[in-house]
């Protein structure tokens, strides 16, 4: 975990007209959910920035304890241990994330599915060992997957899991956490904010003097080493990208992504990247996964059906790179690269 103090040195200072206080840019990073979370904000003094960032990071940490599928003591994992039993009362946060997850599963016809954990664990092992999952083991894992195996009671705030069901909220948790952190910053009076949990970014009001935050879209090839070719200009929006650039395995000459189709139990093949802009972090995070599984044609239809959502599909084929977007996506693209 990276402490606040070294990163709290202001990177930019601006004087506002009319004798208003100086606005400074503050930035800090901490590690949560296995990824670095970066917060950038603009405010008038160091004490305000420190207090707000501490509260925002604490909120992310609390969500990590609730939603992690790596921590055996997390609320999520304790719920999974009770699958097949009676309904379990859960926290507001876990119930909210599960409700959103099931809603996205229903809208995407199961392309996004929070019960994918048994299959995902097999593919994590496949990436370590360089071997495809055993067909019989994979078939058994697939039999445990299905969002209809989750029963939610919104009045009692209880969750019942069918026998053998295990949950994986990795496709929504970071976006949800980034959104929650932005809300904490706003509650502390800071609206010019950006929170980035790995590739899940939520922004508030833009920096002083700008129309929005510039967010780069990584190219399909060498995303970690190449400068983005396009930049989005966003304000009070969320953006998330799903792709196989960093987590994949090549077996028998075939490249398998960490993004798994819940219906087939197989990792996606080929080079694909889906960038989704949405009104909130949880929607952007879950929607890019669902759209990626569905493919450009059905994925675009899904995105267009959700208010405020836009998307860009990039796919490498034998004929070169294929680019498909929703009608309103181009309006979010910055005409020229920022300096």
C-alpha cells in the first residue's frame, strides 16, 4: 500500500479570479482489490485534500473486505460458504452489488454472470500451468454457473445461493468502488475528482479551465507501452475497458483471454478490446464484460439499450483491425491528443 504523504505534493496550482482561494491538484495512490487505486482532485488546501482522500480510500478498503473473492474472510466468501442453506442477511453494499450484478445478467442474457467463479478459478489455474482445463472438470464447473441460482430479497436484504454456487464480483467491484470513492469526495465538498481503480475510472466535474478529464484509450496492440491514439473527454461519467491485453494464456497456439463466456466456460480467443462509457462505475465495469462476451453486434445492441452508455469495440481479424462504435461514442472523443 502506498501512503498518502509522499504523493500529496501538489502537482499544479491555479489562482481563480475575484480573490477566490487557490485551487491545487492533489494525487495519491493506494493498493486495494489487488490493484492500484489512484485519486486525483482539486481543492483549495492540503488539509481538505488529506481528509477527503483518507475517507475515500477507507471506503474502497471497506468494499474490498466485503467483495473480495481472494480473501477467505471477506463477506462475499463467507456468504459462499453458506450456499445451499437458508437465506443470509448481508450488508447494504454486498446486496447492492449483487442486485446490480443480477440485473446486468438478466439484461445481457447471462453474458455477465456473478456465479462464474467455479469456471474462472479453472482458468486462473490454466494461466499458471499453461494447460487447458480438464473437460470433465470444466463441465462440472459450468453446471454450477447460472445467475438464477441467486435469490435476492430486497425487503429483508437477504441472499440465498443454490448448493455449490460460488460468486466472483471481479467484473463489477472495482467500478463500484471507484464510484463509491467519488461519492465520498463529493460528500467532503470536492467535486473536481477522478478515481481510477486499474482500468475502471470514474470522474466528477472537470479540472479548472477544462471541459472534461482526458482519458486515453489504449491501442489494441502493446497497450502498456504505446501512447493512446485516442482520448475521451469526460465529466461526471465512468469509463471501463475489458480486453485480453494483460491477462491471457496461449495454449496450443491459441490465445485465451481471462474473460470467460459463462455459457461455454471458455476464455475468449483472438484480440479484442471493449471500452464502455456509462453514467456510473458499476454499470461501466459490468457492461464492458457483458458486451465483450456478446461480441460487437449484440454487444452494441446491449449498450444502446442502457441510458447514457456508449461503447467502442476493437477486434483484430485476418483482415486487420475492426472498429465498431455506438452512434454517440465519437462525440466523446477529443479532436486532438492532449499535450
